């Protein structure tokens, strides 16, 4: 059996190439999946559970966003082949506002026996909120 890190690297390689189906084969039945942000503004934010929850997460995010780049930049391991951090570059365009977001995020992944048991993506959600036209906007300072 391949080790968890090799499986995880393959998940990112395939997902970045547009193959989300492979991801589903590597999820535990009880996976806990979470994404940064306020769900009232970013519909894919929050916690999702199980393979069906992850499918719903991806369907929800892809309904509103054209992800043009999803590139893993670095993989970090806790040394026990179960806990990982992955730095990822993202570029996406909101399909309604045409707002563009470019950011780096960190994914925290826990795996057991070749299956993802937890996933949490952490990023500056204010950048995403701005791309949908919500949130703080830069204004000239008043003196």
C-alpha cells in the first residue's frame, strides 16, 4: 500500500488537473471538511461532513467560482505520515461579479490508512469577500 503522503500528493496532482473524482475515492466515510469564511457571504465556507458533504462543498464552490489555478506549492509532514500541511496557490473568478481573487492558502490534512479523515483550508476570506463585492473596501484615509 502506498503511504499517505504519496496518496495526498496524487490527490493534489489530479485535483489541480481537473480530476475531482479521484479525491472522493480517498475520503473516509466520516471525513470532516472545513473552509474559512462566513457562509452568509461565501456559501462554501464552514464545515461539511462525509463524502456527500464534500461533494456538496465542491458543487457549491464551483457554482459561484471559476477556479483557474489550484497549484500545490509545498507539502509539510508532521513526520508520522498522518498529519500534513499543504501551501496552495489559488486564482479564481467569481461568476456573478467577475471579481478576481489571487491568494495562497494552507490546507491542514489528517489521513489514516490512505484515507483523508479531516481537511481544513485556511485563507484570508476577506479577499474572497471583496471579490464578491462584500466586506471592507480600501478607502483613502481621512485626515
